[in-house]
C-alpha cells in the first residue's frame, strides 16, 4: 500500500507526522512523468485490464514510450469516512 502526497499540497516529508506503526516508511520519490487514466465505478480485474489497455493505446498514439509497469491507484475522498475527529473517537 502506498500513499502519495504531493509537494503541491503544502505537505513536505519533513512536515509529515511520524508513523505510529514501525512498518510504515516515509520516503521521497524523485519527480517523474506518469500517464494516468481517470475513471469511476467499482473495481474488477476485467475492468482494470480494459482501462490499462486504453491507457497503453493512448500512450502509443501520443508517440510516448512506456518504460515501467502500470500501477493501480484508487482514491476515496476523506468525506467518505467522516471527519478525523469522528475517526479518533
């Protein structure tokens, strides 16, 4: 599992709280270019494969070259879980 926190958010590695779990590691990843495909709805292996194929086709059409394996990332708004204060209680 990974959490991506952009410097653009105003959060920098030095300002993030220390993890409570020793298995959690904070590290800075060098800046790099990525292609992304946004879609909504539920997850399934077949839907993931379909969207991955669409993304690869788009990359090729743009004359770009894929140099790494795709990663699957999900985003759930924090509002889905209620406020931080509610989660702590």
